[in-house]
């Protein structure tokens, strides 16, 4: 899930590592000037969302296009967040960029590949910056300037089959710790002939929810002074070994990995919806794909003796490439202002489960009505109240990359957590030391 997100995050930050250069190493060419005349400005908006998320995004794009005659947004769907950034990297090198993209990268902003938004925001009289959830808005600030805008917030929560819990006599409200969840998963797991046919739980592939769990146990990614990578501490090793053991030794959990785009994600969801697993850890944004007559939601637990969970809550942010013509930049800001309005961020939350980025969205009549009959929509908001902030990788992604590699070793290759994390710490520390 979400390790980048970073935190990814997701499901939660889309920051990734990498350099953007022209093929010959020369300066990247400037974009062409915007077309003159009174015709609407047509812009491309790149986003890596599939399933119901993609459908809801397209719905809002069409609604925006019909609401005014100045801007036409053309949505360009990518495979996922990673593919979006990879294609943006190539587009920047070629000098043919979209006007706006659902992706953010602090290192790229500092290199000048993204445009600062402060003047563009000032040109939108109805923007109301103070109404944004400031935790999310601040994640888009780089060196005192606003380079990215949050489109929606996310945190990883727990979804479970109500019938599976009831059959085993498990009360979801009593699952306060990961130890409680492991005991419940063991009770619900079904094995035949030495093979598990029904899994008690399915974590999402990737470092995301294992990072969440390590933070909840008291772990940190960096020391307080920011000079030492601390991902090989006992809190990390014990947490990640818990998952390795549950997946490979006890076989009460399973990981779906690989595939195209979000394939692994939807396979995990399908296992639960088709009655092959009791529950899974996934994004708050999965709510639009779930049938809540079958499943329900709960917050991530903490650990015995460590208090409540502290999973990451982060924002998925949009940026405007610096090479886009000025007219397209202004058009992109009109689209982002529209998407993040109270009414539309409430619509997005209702239909996807993601967290609204404006405080006033919680007072939107449609949201109030929906939450009364769909209490699961409140779970991400409740969890976000005691969540950890996304990790801002000072190395431009190398620490996150090391964690992703380590997660694959633990989740897929069955390598002991101590070995995987110590190697990751050494790699990450070397990258951090180069900044001195």
C-alpha cells in the first residue's frame, strides 16, 4: 500500500525517486505559448486511478466542463501513481507536458520541474485557502511556497466481512491491537489438506501498512535530529516479523503482488468480497468499490502496551508542470479550484471514501445525510485525528525505495525482517549521508 505516500502512503504521498533530464543532458525545452483567441483552453489532466475512482473522476471532469466555457479538461488515465510519474518524467524531458497531473515530488519541485502555485491561487477569488484542512495543504508546501494542492486525503483502514466475524464470534469493536487481530485471523482461517482455503486477513502488498504498524509501535524512520535512519530498530523488526510470520509460517494472512497497475489491489478486494478472506487492510478510498451490506470498516489497531494506532494520513496532491504555457497553468488552477470546492470534495468523499480536503465539506448537506446512514464514511476521519504525518524523504525517494525492497523481501521472499531491514537501513543511511 502506501509507503511512498509519503506517505502512501496508500493507499496515503506520491513522491518517488528519479531524475529528469533531456536525452542529451541539455536543458529541457520550454513549452510553446498558449493559443490566442477566445476559444476555451483545452488542458490535459493525468491521473492514475482505476475502477470506481476513475469513474468518479471522469464524472467530475464532465461536470466541470459543462459548468463553464473557459476551460475544457481532457482526462488522461494512467495505470497507477507510479506510471503517472514515469510518463511525466518522459514528458518533461521531451518538453510536451500536461497542464496538471495527480502526482507530486518535492525533489522535482526544487529542481524547477513544477510551477509554484501561490500567484495562481491568488488569482482565484473563491479559493478560500483557510478552509482547507491545513495538515493536507501543508504537505504541498516546498521551501515556503505552495507547489502542490491536495485533491483528497487518505489513510489505510480495515475492512472486514460481517458474516465471517459473526460466524467465529468475533466482535470488531474489541480488536484494539494487532495481537487481537492475529488471534481473530487465526480463528477464522480455514485449512484443508495443509493448504489455506480461507484467510483470516490480507494486508495490502507493499510497505505501506507495515510502515503504519511500525509507527504505531513507536518506531520512527529518522532520528529526531534527522541524521540517522532508524528503520532497523526493535520496533520495526518486531512489527515486520509479525507480518512475515503471519504470512509464511502461520499462513493466516496472504499477499497479492505484481500484475498491471492496481491489479494486486483489486485481487485483494475480490478475495474479501467473494468470501475467500475475512478482511483486508486498504485505502479509505476503497469504499466506492465495496458493498457495505457485506463488509464493514474499522480503524487500524495499535499494539499491546503501545496505545492506539498511529497510521499515516496523507494527501494525494496535484501539481502543475513548470513547462506548461501560462494560459494552461491558469486553466489548471480553475480546474483544481473547482475539484476542491466544498460541494465537490464532499461528493468525492461520499463516492470514494477518501477524506475531504476542506473543513466545510463536513457541513455539506449531502455529506451529512450520507454519513447518517453510512457510518463507515466516518472511520477515515476518526483515524486521521490520531494519525502520523507522511514521511518527507530528504533523499528524493531513496529511503522509501529501500523500504519497498525490504517489504518485498519480507512479504514475498520470506526473508527474516531483521535481515531485510538492516540491509535497507544501510542503503538508506548511505543515501542520507551523501546529503551532508
